[in-house]
């Protein structure tokens, strides 16, 4: 951290805290309304409003001749609501998809805003660079007098919006919760979903305007989407999602400020990079929805399925040839070679199901009990398909090879009840006896069906 202290000394620790604090408040204000945009699958509409309010700001200045906040808020809200209304109109009446209508509306409005800035913003503090990246670096110098004290203008602007967002969510918590997940039910229950929708769009427009001067549209767009999206990957509870999203906003503010000092780059851009990294980490490592845990779970399931296939091969060999060991080559010929089959065999050996010795495999008593469950599930399913579904005996093996790994003991007993205590499968082979106690095959298995990498003859 030696590189950090000289930079902070140069900029003054107080100024650094003010700038990072303004960014944190802005990020939290954006994250609160952004969570609802994410839940309602309207992230692109938030992006559209954040860009489309630009012509509203310019028109407010042209008509009022001032850059006062009330005038800017009115212009932004009017254009923001017009954006939402035009998007819905094009989608419903024009027959185009919702994302297409959003793209058409917000790019058109944003282009109009840039043209108006170039035409009428030459003599005022309105320029494209300020709109895009903001002037967060100068936030501590841009102050106003409030009750005899000099306070950064950005705080005077964004803090009331944050309070308004929190108050709106708190007061209409139940209505927003219902309308976010099921607008039709909300309307049927007496909640005016359309009013809530346009109220939320109004808050998005207000938050965008409050943040424009200091952080620009880049950070606003990122904070409307990324914190809520990242939090949604970590939890399914709305209250927790809002808290996590707010925390991510604060973390990205301070982390982005440090990164901006280190690299000597735009602060808002660095904060946007940090929140993007947070979302990437959540997408990769979220315990439930993350890519890496999901791959681990799928890999573990594949290993389990191949391990059960190995046991089934050894069980069928024992039915025919008795207690003689089975050459590992026979197993590899049926199930394929590679890392996963070998990991499956290693799992069986370490669990005490199979003994591997001099290239041969021997089924141990624990493995015999486990294998009998696999074979029992397989043959019960074959018998059920033939008896209840009327399928030909020659066509039921492949489906049974998939289903056998996911039939829990209660399901197997239901099959037995449906078959009337069947003792043999459609091929005449004996169905193993009732499952021995102690094992719960399929109880911890995923509910989705997976296709195996190989098959072996019954």
C-alpha cells in the first residue's frame, strides 16, 4: 500500500473521503431502484431512461434559462416518463419486441440530447464529457452554502433522492414486491401496477439527474444494473438483495476511488470497472447460481453416475461368472476411458465398494449392496415401461440406463406397487430383492435428468 499514501496525501484525506462518500451515496441510490429494475427484467429500460433524460436536461435549460435543480428535475422526469411510455407504445401497438423498442427510443433521445448540447450548451456548463464521465474529481470543490456551512453540491443533490428512494420502497414495500413478480396478480389484488411502474420510472429519472453532474451516465447506468444483478445471484430474498446491492455500491465507490488514484484515471470509470468485477465474481462463484459451483456439482454428479455404472457392470458380471475378478479393460471398453471414469473408480475404491488389484476389479460386499440397488431400479423401470406404458422390451434399456440413477427408494416402492411385486424384468432377469437399509440412492441427486457418457448391455 506504499503507493496509496502519497496519492492520498496529495489529494487530502478529507477530500478523498468526500469524493468516495458522494460516489457511495450515489451508488446506493441507484442500486435501490436498480434492484426492482432487475427483478422486473427492465434493466435495459433503466439504461434507456439514463440516456434519454439528456435532452430533457437541455430542454429544461433552454426553456427556463437556468441550470437550477428543480427545472432540470422536471425536464428529466418528463422525458424519462416519455421514454417509458413510448417504449411500451412501440411494443404493444407497433408490434416490435420490447428490447427493440427500447433501443430505438433511447438511442434517438440520446442523439437528440447530444445535438442539443452541441447547439445550445456552448456557453454553459453542459458538455458531452461531463454527461458521460462526470466531474467526480472536483466534487469537493463544488460547494453550496447550507445553513452557514459549505457542503458539496453533489450531496445536497443526491442525499434527498436517496432518502426519497428509501422512503418510497419502505412505504410501498408490499405493493412493489407483488408488482415486481406478478403485475397481473397485483392488478387483480387492487394494486395499480401501472402507477407503480411509472412511479418507479420517475425515481429512476430523478436518480439519474441527481448523479449526472458528478458521476455522469457511465456510473449511473452501471449502478442501476450491476449491484442488483450481482446481489440477485447471491440471494432470492428481496430485503437481503437490497442490502447486498447497497453494500456492493459502497464497496465499488471506495474500491474504485483507490483504483483511480493508482492508475490515474477517471474515478467514475474506475468505479464502474470495480462493480463490473464484483458482478463477474458473483456470476462465477455464487454458491447457487455461479458457474464454477454449478460445474463442480455437474462434475460430481457425472462421477457418481459413472461410479454407479461401474458397479452395475461388475454386478452383471458377477451374475454370469460368479466371484471371479473383472478386468478393468472390460469396464473401460463399455464406459470409455478418460479422467472422469478414473475418478469414478477412485471414488469407489476409497469408499470401499470396489477393490482394484493388478488391473482387475473385485466387487466388495458394500459395493454389492449398492450395485443391487442400481440394478433393481433399472429392471423395475424396464418392467414398468413394458407393463404400464406398453413399450417393447427391446426399446426400454436406454431409458432405464438414465432413470436408474434418480429413482429413490420411495419411487422404487411405488413401481413395485404398480407392478404387483414383479420378480423379473421384461428380459427374464431376476430383479434384486428389497433394498437393504442404510442407503438412500437418488435422495441427494439433482432432479434434472442427465445423459450418461456410455452404456453397457443389460
